[in-house]
């Protein structure tokens, strides 16, 4: 009788865990779809970020909701024309990605977001902030490459940064193109770990290479 009760309890716990996992995945997919649409209307990125943060608060042990919440925040900051508020969006993204980092240390994808956040801070005043935030952005790109050499996104970020750096400072298409080509090759063989794992950037690489050609 005890064995039967134990087996039933284990089976019930398994069903509950599966149901919770399916609910989490469904919520994430819904928000990822909304995130894709939000890039066509930047203010929506903040709404989607808040939704991801609510999922993260509920789940507590999942790093991906914090990651995407930070991704939305920093991308909104990068698109913002109000320079007085950009640091605030970058700071919020830093807060969120720190929580993701605590749940998934040494993660290449998280290092990519850290690089974007540094670039966002730098954008407020590139001439004055380049030394601090430019180096921080580059350092996080290089860390991301070391953490996962198969990840195409740090190469995209490096190529994108070089493309928009003036030629007199070592930038332009000539120096950006090899990095973007490397990213393109890596995207060709890249397989995300799951349906909700990071998989952004291929279209951006293709567009940047087209501009350089």
C-alpha cells in the first residue's frame, strides 16, 4: 500500500512539473512573438520587457525571462532619442541581466547583453565615454566568444560596432566585414538549445553585409 501511495505521489509530482514547464514555455513563446513585433514599434519593447520580468519573478529559477527583459530594455535604450533617459534604460537592463547572470553564470548570451548595455551607455556621449564603455563593450564581446566559440552573436556585435566606428579610428566596412562574415558562417551552423533560447541576429548580419557590399 505504501509503495502504491509513493508511486502515485511521484506520478502526480511529475504531471505537475510537466504542466508548469509547458505553461512557462507557452508564456515565453507568446512574449517572444510580441517581442518580434515590438521591434517595429519601439515603445512596445518596454511593455514586453515588463511581461518577461513578471514571468521571471514568478519562476525565480529561470534565467531566460530576465535575459529577454534586459534585451528589450537595452534595445529600447539604443533606439531612444532622449539622451537624458538612455542611462536609465541601460541601468534597468543591467539590473535584469545581473539576475540572469546569477542563475546562469559564464553564459555567452548574457555576456552579449552586457556588451550591448555598455554600448548603450556609450551612445549618450561617444566622445567622452568611449574609453570606459567602449572597452567594456569590447571586453564582454571577447568574453562571449571565449565562453561559446560557436555563438555567432558576439561576432555580429563586433562587426556592427566596427561598421559604425569612423575609419580614422579603425572602423568602417573594411574592418567590419570579416567579423560579419564570421558571424554569418556561424549562424549557418547554429542551433538554439530550445524553442525559447536566444536565436536573434541573422537578419541583422545579412543586412549589414549587404550594406558593406
